[in-house]
């Protein structure tokens, strides 16, 4: 769930940046990448505590 939420949040921010400032899907792809990386970090950190 944490991975999905962070990935979708990154995509949403990237989509907003595309609509507001960028004419191409670079913001969406960048948001997907950043959201996935942050999601993996959060997931690994939560699994490390258990």
C-alpha cells in the first residue's frame, strides 16, 4: 500500500507539472520514477523494522 501511494503521488505531481509547465510527459515519467524510488525506500525501511 505504501509503495502504491507514493508512486501515485509522484505521478500526480508529475502530471500537475506537465499540465502547468511542461508540454511533454517528462513530469509524469519523472514523477513515476521518483515516486517509485521513494516507495521502495519506505517499503525497505518498514521491512527493516520488523
